C-alpha cells in the first residue's frame, strides 16, 4: 500500500508538470511540401531543435514547456537531404524566412507571439491561439499574412535555377544602423521604418516589418494550444 501511495503521488506530480505544457500544431496549407524548423531562443543558430517535412494538408503537434521561447519557420524545396544546406538552414540575413515567434509565460504570466519579417520573409503565415475567451485585437488575436508582398529584385534571394527562395528586409540587405536599429539608432524614438518596411507593413499589417514594430505586431494570450499555419 505504501508503494502504491508513493506511485500515485509521483503520477500526480507528473500530471501537474505536464499540465503546464504548451502545444503548437503546425499546419501545411501550401500546395507543396514545407520543411519546418524549430529553434529555442539561446541555442546555437546553426543547430535547430528539430526539422521535419510536412506534405500538403498535413499537420504535426510539437510540445514545449510553458516557459519556452523560440521560433518556427517553413521552407519549400528543402525536403530530405537539403534541409541543412545554406539556403534551407536556420533563417538569417542571407537566407530569411517568415518566422512565428513565441515567448511563453512572459510579463504578468502572458504568452507573447508574433509573425516576424524583420530579416525577411518567404511564406504566408498565421498564428491562431485556440480555445480563447473574448479575443480582441492584440489580446488573443490571430496575426495573419495571407499573401506576402512581391519582392523587389534587389532584395530577392534566388536558387541555382533562378527561382525565388526568400525576400530580404531592408536590414538584411543593407546591414546599416538606420535599417537595423543598432548603434545610435537602437532607440524606438530614433529608428523608423524606411519605404520598403512601410510597403511590407502595408501588405501585412500584423507582421513585424522592422525591429521596433512592437506596438502593432506583438500579440498576447494565455492558452495551452496554438496553431501555426503556412499558406
């Protein structure tokens, strides 16, 4: 009986711990395979936590601790052995991708999430918190970019056959303090969007178009389940 009681207590502790987990369902609504990457904040950028392929209409649930922070992205034409190539690896200035960013249990215990085009973009995306009560605006809202802006040729990252892979932001393209909000421009009162960032914001108002785009791009909620949908 004593051993049974200890076992029940242990199972109860596990239940309490697991109850705090967050579940993110990643959905491919594109018409071709999407290779998904997941990276925890603070980890080596060259080593994503996981990469996996999603066929059209497929979905996969990932589970993270309720204090997790990280990013999720998807790429096309990157399945199989191509996943870790220069064009298909972790997004950065030279190979940007649309990002879903999460920071669970932040200020006041809220989850913060956003769609980021700060480095650039490649695919349409939406984030939908599930089982919300009274979603309104940036509180439990669903940031969405259903049609990414046409990419100027000078910002385009292209593959060997000339196909468009992704589109660089102004910061990724020029790497200046003015466009990246660094150095003397690391101040929201000083760093402002340039014309390309404004075009991107106009096309996808919910997405971060430059580093200090917080006021119109950061969403917050407190739920256990989120959906990230490509296309």
